[in-house]
C-alpha cells in the first residue's frame, strides 16, 4: 500500500508554493508521493480570461515537480471528469491498492460547500487542510466546517491518518510560502508563451504521453 496525497488545481502556472506545500505535506502526513491533478477547467472558474492552455499548465507542473516524489497527472483529461468527487472515485477504482488523502488549502474552504457533492467527497477520502493566514475564520469556511468539524482529528495524529476511515479531517500548520499564481500572472500575463516547448508526441485524446507514463509507472 502506498500513501498518496492528491493536490488538484489549475496550476496556472505551477510554482514553488505548490512544490513547497507538497513536500511539507509528505513530511507531516508520512506520504510516499503527492500526485498533482492538473485540471482541464475548474467549474468554479468558468469564464476566466487569464487561464493558460492546458498543455502549458501541465508542462509548468512537470517542470516544477522535477527531482521530487511529486507525480504530475493528466488523469482528469483522460478520464473526462470535471468534478473532484468523480475524479477521486475513479482513482480509487483504478488504484485500490493505494490510500489517498486530499490536500486542500484553507483558502479553498470558503467555496468548498459549492463543490459538487462535497459531503460525498469527504466520505470518499480523508482531507488534510493546509492552513493559510487570513482564511481560517471566513464565513464561507465556517459554512463547510459546520458539517466537517465533527470529523476533525488532532493535528498530532496526522501521520496516522490511514487508521481512520473517511470522513477524517486534519488541519496542518506548515511553514508558509507566499508565492501566488495570481501574482505571477499579474506580473507576467503571457508567462506560458515563454515556457519550454510542449511535448510533440501525444497519446490518445491529445494528451502528452510523458505525463501518462510517469504516473502509471509509479502506481502499479
């Protein structure tokens, strides 16, 4: 059994903050790997005008994850899933030998109750909430926590997360990193035009094959 952390997002672009929290979560939760699930399109960000093409975001994630136990996946594109709860259910079916925990930034909590079947998601997979200053006490976060709080475990037990079945929530206080994708885009809106060339060889459904090989190879 491998202990896998799942970090989903647009990665628009991937940056050192993503890498930092992933490596720190590995330490705090005793993870074997963290899988970055690059979203083809966040349903809560429809209409965003600054979203880079999927291939550019996937490439930025591959570059940022290099040399670590972070694996980058185009799973949602290949499986055609749009909502996290569907992605998690398919991952559990595809890799029943693994245990998964979802990594969720506390800045996401205000909108967590808007996610498709968010209670169902919490019943499918344990969740580690990574605290970010200024977000923990917002009204939106409290709305989701009104239901989730009954499943919160002490942070000192975080490395033992596999001992509990979902729902199981752990709040982690990790060393902060101020890097922001929003700030990167504000400073360089065309960042993806200056990224390294995209992979020329693609597999089925227009997905770069290197991403599929990397995840599949480490997950058998």
